[in-house]
C-alpha cells in the first residue's frame, strides 16, 4: 500500500503560517472536499523528496536581525534551503523558504489580526481620571530597538487540498490498530506507522471518526511513541524515526491533541524525547560515526539538521495556542536542566530550542487570564546567564530568545497589571525605553547585566527573587570565568535598580552564604558581597539581613568572615548598619535569661570582623562611645562563661573542638582591642597592655578595676572621645541589668574627673550618686563615693555634695572597708565646710572607729578626727572639748601600736589635741621605745595627764577599759599606767 500523504494539508479556516509564498485559498467543507489523483501524486512526490538522502550543500542565512553576520550558519533548524524543503516536503502544501522566515507555524484565527511584534492592537484604552489618557499599543510599540513587522506582510494562508476519503481513513485506522496489538520491528514499519498517524491528524477537523479514534487511543499512541524513542540509540543518529516522532506530535498538537501534557505517561514521553534529542553527540561526532560504521543511506549532517528542526518545531507547536502560558511553563521545566548543562553541545541545542519557542510565542501571543506561567523571573535569569555564555553560538541564541522574551513580557505585564494603577506600567515602559535608547539591541544583548536593567522594571517582587535565586544557583554550575562574571554583574545590577522591591531576602542571603565557598574569582566574590552590602544598607532589609547573618556558627568561617570584613556602603548607610548591629547586641543585655543569647555572641564576633576589615571606620569613629561601652558590658556578661552556657538555636551546629577553645569572653575582648586600634587609640591600648588591664577586665572581682584603668587612660590621652563617652553614659546608666549598670557606672565615675563634669546638671550627677549611696548593692555605694571624690574638687559642686552628708556619714557605719575608707576620703575634703552640729556628730562616729580591727579604717579615722579638730571654730571649742579630752587616752595608748603607721598617726593627732587644749606635751610622749619597757617615762606622762585632766575625765577608767585590748603593746601600756593609779588618785584628790 502506498504511503498516505502525511502533509499538514488542511487547517482550520483562516489559520496562519509564517513565511510561505502560497496564495490564500477559501476553505471548503470536509464533506464536499474530494481527493484527486494529482493531489495524491503530489503528496507522494513531496514525501519521497522529504525523505531523500541526497547530499545538501549548506547555505548561509541572511538574517535581518541584531545578531552577527556569521550568525549560526549551522542553525538550530537547519542550514540550507534545500534540506529544509526536503524535511518539510512531506508536510503538504505548507512549504517554507528559509530566506523568508525562520519559523513557520499555523497559529490563531483571522480575528487576531494586527502586528505580532508589540503592536498591541487589542489593548483596551485606559483612562486616568478626567484627563482620558489613552494607554494603547503605541505606548509599547515605539520602544527603540524592538523592530515591528506587519502581520499581513509576513503571513499567508494555506491552499486547501481537501481531506482523505472514507476508505483511506479506514485503511489508516486499521493499520494503526494493528500496531497497537503488535510490535514494530523494522525501520520501515516504524516510519509507516508514524506517517499514517500524521496523515490521520491532518483530517481531525473534518472527520469525527478520526477524532474519536485518536482521542480514545491517546494512551496507546503515547506508549508506542515512548517505545520508539527509547529504542533509538542515544549516542548515534542513523534513521529518521526520531524526526517522524517529532513531526507526528507537532501535527497532533496543531489540532489540540497534546501527547506531552496531561498525565504522568505523557510527561515521561516529553522527558524521554527531550533527552533523546539534546544528549545526542555533537554533529562532528555523528559524522565520524557514520564514516566508521555506515548504517544507512542518510546523510548524517542533513539527517541531524532535519531531526533537530523537527524537534524545534514540535516545541513551537505547543505554544501556538497557549493563551495561559501553561505549555511554556512545561517546556521550560523540561529544557531548564539542559539550558544549564556543562556540555556545550547540549546547552547549545537547548538554548536554540528555547529561543525558537520564545520567538514563536511572541509572534502568536494571545494571552488570557488566568496566566499559569509564574516563573518569569527564573526564565529571564536563565536566558540572561546564557547571554554571557563563553560559547558564542549559545550567547547569540540566548540573545535572540531574550529579545522575544521582552516582547512576551510587555504583553504579559499589560494583561496582569492593575487597571487602577496603570501609571506604574507607564513608568515601567518609560524606564525601559530610556535604557533601550542608550544601547542598540545588538550591543545591549552582548552585555547580560543590561538585561537586568531592562527587565527589572517589569518584574514584581516574586519574580525579582526568582531572578536573584536563579542567578545564585547558577553560580554553582558556572565554571567558566566569564560566566561567573556575568552572574555577578547581573546580581549587582538588579539589586541596584530594584531598590526595595525584594521579598524572601533571608532565602537570598542563605544562598549567597552557601555559594561564597564555590566562587573562586575575587571580582565575582566582591560583586556577590556587594550585593549583600546593597541589601543591608537599605533600612527595609538591614535587620532581616543581619538576623540571617548572625544565625551562622561562630567563629565565622573564612568566607563569612570575608563578607563581614568587606561590607561597603556610603557613610550614612555604614553608620546605620553598624548601629543596627550594635542594637542587636545591646538588646541581649536587657534580657534576663539563664543562658546568654546566641545573637549576642554572634553580634560580638561580627563586630570584630567588621573592625578587622576597617571598611566602616568612619562609622566606627562616629559610634565609638556606644561601641566601646557595649563591648565592655558584653565582657562583663561573658566572664566565666563557655559556649555551653550560650543558648544556641536549634539546628545550629557548633563544633565541639571549637566550643572548648573559644568563649564568649574572648570574642568580646578581641573586639574591644580591635576597636581601640582601628580608632587610633594606640596609647590607651598600650596602657591596658602594660598594666594588665585586659586581665583585670576578664576577672570577676577585678572587672571594675580594668574599667577604671581604661577610663583613666582614655581621659588622659584622648579627652574628646572621653567626653563623648561621658555624654553617652548619662542615659546609658539607667538601662539594662546590674552588670550593665555597674560597667557603665564604673566608667562614668572616672570620667567625672574631667572639668566637663561641672556642666552636668545635678540630676545626672549628684542626684544619681545619692541614689547609688542608698543602693543595696555595696558596689554601687563604692562607685558613688568615688564619684563624689572626683566631683568635690570643683567648688561649684560643693553645695550639692554637702546635701549628701547624712548619706555619707551613714556610710561610716558600713561593714565594707572600701565604703568606709571612701567615705572618710570624701569627709576629709568636706570637713572645713561643715556646720558645728554635723561636725560634732561626725567626730562621735569617727571616735567609735578608733581601735577598729581594719588597720586602714583605724588609721584614716584618726586622720579625719585630727582634721575635724582643726576645723573647729574658736567660738565652738567649748562644745567639742570633752570629745577631745576623751580621745587623749586612746590616742596615747595607740601610739604604742605595733603598726608603725597607726602609732605615728596617733602621736600626730595627739599633738593636734594638745594644741587644741593649749597643752604642751612632755617629750616622753614622743619616745620611740615602748613605754612598758620605760617605766620612768610612763610615770612622767601619767603625772602630766593626771594634772591636766583633774576633774575633767576619769583617766583611770579609760585606761582600765583599754587594758582589755587584744594588742599586746597597748595592753602592756595600759597595765603600766594602772601601776600608777595611786598617783592618779592622789592627784585627783588634790
């Protein structure tokens, strides 16, 4: 039986074909159509011609587009006019001439007239308010660089040749049914089956029997096609079976019979077909295989080009009628892997196929909601990356595809944009037009980053994220340096232009951090890091980016450390970034938890890396007071902690070896040291080093000493920074827990030595010190008294400090030695300004400290007593005389103390008392030898005091009281004085 005609023959009335020279014919009714002998002969002749294996000489194309003159003479769809005619001859009267048009696809009906290249004649007018502004296709079609073609000039209609007769149809159906129950063995049987199926598909619109047969046996057809493709060798091409499968599927697709969509089996067929075509060896390998092992009459080069052209047209047939773009989505899913293949020939075929699909879709676009293609950003990114492909053929194919993708995007955005907000689309079109005016289309698509500039205006937030994520994912597979550079430029360009329209920023940051380790080129690494810098410098994203970056294990690996160290932004942004990072750490100091917050440790480590990079130095100087105090507070919180004391988030893995070697404290100390060095505080750093200040800071009991050392060093060497810190601490002192307040207070009281402290209102100075004096924590009382010591030197502050005397006097009764000593120190400077009542009260309290077991308290209490006596005014002497007389015996006895300092101070104060009483002490009082070994001198001293104190005090009673003192020298002196009690009694009676 002669092979039936397999041409595409009759179509729906008014169907379109691009680039044929045949005249338009009126469509006839299928029941009136006859099939003449000449038509059958013509079909057979075309079929034989299509499958001829004669050698075809390639001819270069003459394309009038933006690509290079050498644009792929080895075209995706074939390189010669004759070979294409040979391929298409069996497709009926749908003859195409390569010089006229690249893709020939029947498409929509006649009512879809108008330009297919951005002449959006069906766009409805949109009015804005009362101005009645028309927004039509002219707003889009005048974009420079987008060539327009007249639809009527490029499209002709097919000549109708009539359907098959009923007998032929039955014979074809019977032959196909036999295949369903049997097996195709020879190549001829396979080709006969496929061409019979194609012939039937041509008559689908005219015969209900055919329609019913095909629709009821779709699964059988899919199964057999799957078998046929899988039986074809993957590494060679010796028969046209693949080609016929592609043509058969295309023919059925034109009549809305889709064998590649709708079920799992059909999807598998699509995958098998795609792999079978894309993974074929390169053309030169196929030619060599034919030379080595000739396996058929076909010319390998011609057969390959015809097969690939058929594959490309099969894909295009799927999008001719794709108003919802769901077919485009499926095609992209199947080609995506091959578009990113590491093999050049696979990537080249996939790119050429995708470019032709986009070209066909752009010419026959008739969109209707709902649109099911939700991966526009992903597709744009893939095509943009391919535009930067190192293989020129791939880059040019991708450039053409991207050109048509822009056409599709414009129409897509018009259909989906909010009609109430049409001005946003206007602005996008205007921005797109401005970019395209800067570059010709040819130059534009040779620089992939410019694609990001143009498409960015049309991408919504989800699509922008798709673009970013796809580009970052591509970095993992892009091994060629130029490709990585293209990806880096795309990233940085899109983020710069899209400003703050991104969502899913944490996911973007996650991929960036994961990809840094595989990016080898320094320039590309910096571009990716600059992308992070752009995100983090926008206030909308700053906290989001910081939160993500702080969720990585510490210490940071070298890639993340490099990211922190090389962050760059303009000065206002750098200050903002550093401030937000600082706030992350400060918030951890206000939360009371059993374990330290991990964010605090991570933020401290991040600050250290930022300081090491020194890119934000201006911001560091501006925020120096906040940075310094926050890090010192972090040191205080970290004392004695290990990583096991940190609340590590679930899912975050900290290596055990690292956790034993590093601690939160070491991060805080490192960051503080680096801060001082980067802000040129070298002298302060050296003072801390020489005086073991860092060791003091790290110890729990000595932490405030380290704080004091650093504060004094800063005040001595850099008063400007010290004053900035002082003003910061005014509000800082009221925040946080006790550790926060203690560190701040320790630094603050040292800075009160500065003359600038006089300018502080009493609310922030003496009033605050008064609160600390009444605090239940002794450390706060100590700091308060130190602050008073520093303020009392200024006369302007004396009145405010005098109001605190009751609190200071109460401090003399504290059990904490430091508090008592500091209180005495303050009182020594205030004693001359006290009123008589306060002075006498203080002298009574001080007198009670004579003999205190704490040597320093004992010593300085006598000093203060002596200073008090000196401060008594002449008119008030009578009021304190008894207190002075009561102190004589104790002072005399303590002059015998084994502590030389106390003994000497006792003698000195005794002289002050004698001067106050206008007495002249005997020289024996100043005897350096202990009195208990010099009884004669002791007797003279007793007689002197007995005479002077006659009738005023009971010297004997006081002596006996002090004879119970535990100190041996004093006890012996008291006993010796007791031996002279008769003398004392006699003197008293006289």
